[in-house]
C-alpha cells in the first residue's frame, strides 16, 4: 500500500507502508523519482532520473508542505 498525500505540478507525494520508521516522503513524476528525509533535517535521500532543477523544485514543495507530510505520516502509521 502506498497512500498518496497530495499531487502538485505533476508530482505525486506518497508513503510506502512497509518501510523504515524515520519520517520521509517519496515523490514520483514522469521523469523519475526521489525520496526525501524530513527529520532530523530535510534532505535528499536518493533519486533516479531527475535533474537538479526538478530536485530543487521538489525540495521546495516538500519544504512548503513539511508539516502536512509529517501529520499525514503520523496519522497513517498510527493506524498500524
């Protein structure tokens, strides 16, 4: 199961339900995908197929929605 948190500018932001406990978000689009850690600091974990411009754009979106992502994470994983 990989619940979508939201979609912005052609990017899908989501979680994978059976992953590690450290808060992070996956992002996918037609060009590739990325994973960002949200704690202790926001940082890029891995990516595939995305150029620097797209990674910067995604990181800004993650920063703008950080609290929403963390809240969605806590809600989703508290149900397990």
